[in-house]
C-alpha cells in the first residue's frame, strides 16, 4: 500500500485538525484516557488511571510525539508515537490511539492512524509495530488492516477482558521503508 | 512440558546459587550489563549504557524481582522478572537474562531460566512472554525452546545487529497455568 498524505480537512469531522499536543491539552485528554482505561476493553494500562501517571505515560518526549485531534478547541482524540524500543530497536516505530467514545464512527481514528504512519515514514522509521491490539477490538483491528498493517501473531489469552475473559493480543506490523512518498 | 523445581546445586557451577538481588549487588551486575549492551548483539536497551539508568531498568520493584546467580560472592549472571504489561495484561510474566560472557557454557542461563519459570508459576502467572529475542542469538533461542517456549512470530528486521544488520526479533511464549507443580 502506498502512503499518501492525509488531507486532514477531509477526515473525521469537517473542521477537525490534528496538531501536536502541549501540556495544556492534557486536562482535555485525561477524561478520554480515564474513560477508556476504566472501560478496560482495549488497553493494558495501569488501573485505576491516575492523572499524573497517565500524563507521563501518554505525553511523549522527543523523539516521540503526542498529537490531538481537535475541532475548534475541543479534543476529540489523541495519539502518541515514537520508537518501539530504545537502542538497536529504535528504527521501529509504535503508536497508541484514543478517541472519545462520544465521537466514534466519525473517522477520527483513521485520521490519527494516517497521521501517525505519515509521521513515522517522514521521520525515517523502517517499520511500525503495534504490540498489543486486543483481538475483540475488531473496529481497531480492521482499521489498522485497512491502513496496511498485518497481524503477525496473536498472543493467546494475554488480555483480561471485562466481558469476554482472557482474549488474545495481536502483534501488528507494517513495513514503511521503501514505500512511495 | 512439566515444570520441575530446579535443583540449583546441580545447575551451572557446583557452588552456584540463585538468590534475590539487593541494591548492593548492582555494582557487580553493572559491568556484565554494560558489556552485553555495548556488544549490541542481544538487547535493544538504551545505548550507551548509563549506570543509574540501567540500575532502574534492571532492578525490578515488586511484584517483579531481580535475582543474581552467584558463586561465593561473585555475580555470574542476573535475571529480572515481572508482569509483561500492567493492568489487564499483568497475568502474563516476562523476564530478561544476562550472563557474564566469561562464564558462558556453564549452565547459568539455563539455571536462571528454570528459576524464572518456577517463580512465575508459583506467583500464579498464566503464561510467560519474551517480547524480543534476537533471532541470531541462537544459543538463547534454543535454550528457551528447551525450557518450553515456542516462537509465536518473528518481527522482521526489528533489531539492528552490529555484524548482521537488520535481523528479526522473536516473540516467544509459554503457557504456565494448568501445568503440574
């Protein structure tokens, strides 16, 4: 799949744009983060969520980056991106995504995904890996597949889902090096 | 594969034993850690290694644990173990291992591996996952396979090896729940 720059004005909501997050955005990201972590269906993050712990976890330092999808001054979602490992694994990127459940189905996740892939490509990353996509989160799995990711494996029973019990975690991967701009 | 308690007196060197590490052990672990990270063949850890950064990375807090393999007062190797993820992934254990290259071939890695599997089993972990085993580190790969791990997938070109270039990282896995004591 070739990577094409996303026309952000055509993604998500008509006035949505994606921009780097500042510390001042965290108070608006936090309720989205807390809601998603407490729902417990998509992320293996520390529970219960704690404001300061979550901030340091979500707000990336360079060379990573955290962005927000905003409409006017309202944060609709956020993504963080950066190297998956330090040192000799730092040429592989990773990313995480959270969209306000009130705004699901409006293409915000897709717009954030396209942004992140373009960012990693432009930053010279060789590939991108998602380490733990909950297999029952089929909307996310299908979105990442449509953006060029493949499922490398599914770690069995690695996620304790509040409704389904122990379910698998997909390792998803996409090569970026050598793809067209 | 059933899990049997390792008879540590029969493993590694004749007088070797494995015990929990204290902060006072770090000055002896550090040169092993630094040598292995600088060799660059087996771990995607921050480079160059820095004493304090490495200490906080290697010396686990509860519920994790760091151990040393010692002969008399000499540290021959070390392992760290704990949950692979927080929250809803905390029932899966992970571990990392370092053996002084001067003592390779004496069964110290195997003794540490057996210790860690038993620890995770006793602590009630459901399974154990290694996230990033360098595929060219065949001694380690074969050791983990002999201790019951399987390769779930190999993330392509995810490790920048100083001699072989970009090589794969194995995700290795072993179920523990339901195995005999």
